[in-house]
C-alpha cells in the first residue's frame, strides 16, 4: 500500500496540472502551497492529510 506520493504526481492525479512538465513549472514558479507553505520541490513526498493549494483550489491527500 502506498503511503506517500510525490507532489508533481499528485498535481497530475488531481487534474491541477495536465502534464509532469506543467506541474514542474507551477511548482518552480512558487504557485503551489503544501500545508500553508510555498513548496518548490517537485519531489516533495506527500502523506495522508496533507493540504495542497493551487490557485483557489485546495486538495487533501487521501491515499
């Protein structure tokens, strides 16, 4: 059972980014927040309950 997911993969899964490249650009541009902090590492490991915010949308990680 998977207990973590990388930030860029999560953005694609949720439809916030259409491709891995688009996710990378969003993350590096400082457009993605994880648990109320800007996150610029696309490989950031997310766990259950983490909050990811992109623009006006907030997603909760549930693996």
